[in-house]
C-alpha cells in the first residue's frame, strides 16, 4: 500500500502536470463522500487544508456544499417515498 506521502506527491504532481485529471479525481472523491471534505481528503491521502487549497486553486470551493445539498435533497425525497402509505388497489 502506498504511504500518504507518496499519494500527496502524486496528487501534487498531477495538479502541476495534468490539472484536469487532478480536478476529476478531487470531484470523484467528493462525489463518493457526498461532499465530505474530510472524508475526500482521507480517500485521496492528502490533508484537508491541502484539499481546500486545491479546491480554491481550481475554483471548486462551492462543490462540497453543492454536493451535500444535492445528496440531502435526494435523501429527503427517498425518505418521503418510504413514508408514503401503500397505494390503494
């Protein structure tokens, strides 16, 4: 398994050499964690402050909040469906 220093170096190098690939990895991690920055940073093996630095660098600082709202709205809709009584036949 890679140690966190190697992964940090990897995403740092990706940030410098292939910014679009770096942005996609960040977005994918945020999507998988429902916008959770701490969890995404952990998944990417980088520190939370470094992830925020990259989010600001790429203009993605609104993505975590947007994803959280979307996931919460989706969860509410699914929960409301569960609370609906069964359709009458």
